[in-house]
C-alpha cells in the first residue's frame, strides 16, 4: 500500500479550470486533479504521486453485490467445518448436519443476502442516468461500501441492511438536555449504523471532492415497515426501504450525463472492488 497523500494535498474535481504547475497543460473544470493548498496550485494526475488511485480505462469493474460479505461467511463456515471434522473424525459430519452456524457466522450470510438482493435490482435499473458500483474497498481499511449510485442528483452512498424488526427514530432530550436522535430497529439501538454510513460519505467526499452532492442512505431490506409512512431522516441519512429508494435515484437533477459518467469513473478509480 502506498503512503497516504501529504496533508498539503487533496485529490479532487476542479471547480474551475486550471493549469498544471508541472507540465503547463490546461486542466478543464470538473476534471480530477491534485490541489496543493500551500501554493494554491494544481497538478494533473500524470504528476499525482498517489499510485493507489490509477486511472480507469476501458470497461469498469462495477463490482459484485455482497461479494466480500459472502467470502467472509464462506471462510468462517469452512473453518468451522474443518475444526469439527478434525476434532471429531467419526461424527464431525453428523454434528455439522444437526447444528446451526454460530450467530457471528450466520450474520455474514444474512448481510450478503441483503446486499445481493438490493445490488442485483440496482443493476437491473442501471442506465446512462443511473450508474452503480458495488462492494468498494475503503482505502487503508478492511471496511467496504455496499453500493454507490451516481445520478443527475449526485452520489448516493447506500448501506444495505437485512434486519428483522421495524426501523424507527427515537428522540431523547430536548428542553433541558441536548437533543439526541437514535435509530432503533425492533428493540435494538442501531445508531452506530448511522455513524458508519456517515463515515462512508466522508470517504467518498475525500475521493471525489466537494463539487458533487453526496447523499447517505440506510436501506433496510425486508424490515417490518408500516403500510403508510415509515421512512425518515436522521442526521442527514435517509432511512428507507428499496421501493422508497428507487424513485430517489430516478429523480431529475442538474448533473449532465457526461458528468455522471465522469464521476462514476472517478469513483471506480478511487474506490476499488473489495
């Protein structure tokens, strides 16, 4: 892994046209480049010292929905099978047949199913106006981003969850205490999911710059949603289900189709498949 970029530098889409301080070529607006804060100059990507973000040419690898979660589930499942068969050579197969996977392993399968279901539907909806990426690695981390959608209204960072129970917003405090919003699913406090998707938004903004709107979405697949209403927003994160998500992705916006394609390619270059 290459060294992180210097604090003085930021890779971004240029808001205005500029000139590379190294080779002197013109860099059009909305083109990825390196901005040097101390000198207030820019460099074209030919002189970008960050080799972990190469340009993407040709067909893009949009990724496979749920791929990393599926691999982790299979790794844990296969490891358990090997351990049981080694410890109990005679009855290991029987024990596997009559026992369930541990919850810590089964959760990976559940997560993969949710990502696969939502991601496959996003692939069906993909077009020049809706370009998608799946299962992208967060640079310098083992974490991943489930789905990214680029549309005329901006970039959507979509975290898919397959949880039982009804998602709802619980508000605590107010007059005498600070107001605190909590995401509750069933009886569980799942506020950490909001924190997680907001961190993913920061990763996308660092990769793409500040000129494109970035929207955060927690999409609960197969949750216990009410017949009327149900979706809500907390700390700027939309909490909803797939059929509520799809109209958002189809909405008209100010980005041109060329800008959607460029942004999609820039994201694919900055955030590789997990």
